[in-house]
């Protein structure tokens, strides 16, 4: 759930199985990648639910958004066109709340989180430099951002 927010097509990543082949000795690629049936998702980025309907249960976590309900939220007043739909606020907020709860419920006292700017901005409401490392106490996560269910 700590994945980058899909804004541009360059935000689409590699399938989970490919990342697991490359980095599986160092990173858990199963936690958070399973549907209710225990099947592993391959794509961890936002997708419309009606894309590739035959493979939806294995492809990615259902978003609840289809091509009929999607509303473009990115700048488009100059007839910009995007190569993929961007992750809507509601889905991003839900994902960030799940991630926050997952961190909160972990038994470990020290956790390394490697993520993109949007996740840091949501959790801390502060700017980080590119590749910047900081130590942050869990209590410093902005409580106003996680009050929603």
C-alpha cells in the first residue's frame, strides 16, 4: 500500500512476480498482495476495474472505479490527454489509511519504509529531498490525516 500514486504512465511499475524474482531475498512480496481467495496480485498500481475484466481477480486490488465512473481529476483544461487513468483521491486516501493501520499494528519497533513523495507527503505533510533518509517516530505521523475510517 506504500506504492506511488499513479499520476502518469511512468508511475506504472513492474509486476509483483518480477520484483519478487529480483529482490525476493530482501523484500516480502506476498503481504498486502493477496485477494480474499489468497491469490497474489501481479499489479500493485491503480487500475480501473473494467480493464481486462477476465483477469481482474489476479491482476490488481479492485479499485471500485470503472471507466463509466472515473472522473479525470488531473489538469486537463488545455485538452491534455493522459495515457492511463490517475488514482483518484478516494482510492489513494483509502490505501494510505490501510498502510497507516498496517504500520500501527506491526509488532516491530523499527520499520524501514521506502516510498515515493506522495506517501511521505500524506503521512507527514513535509517535503523530503530525493533519496533523503530520515528517522521518524510513529507518533509524528499527522493524526488529522488518519482520522477517517
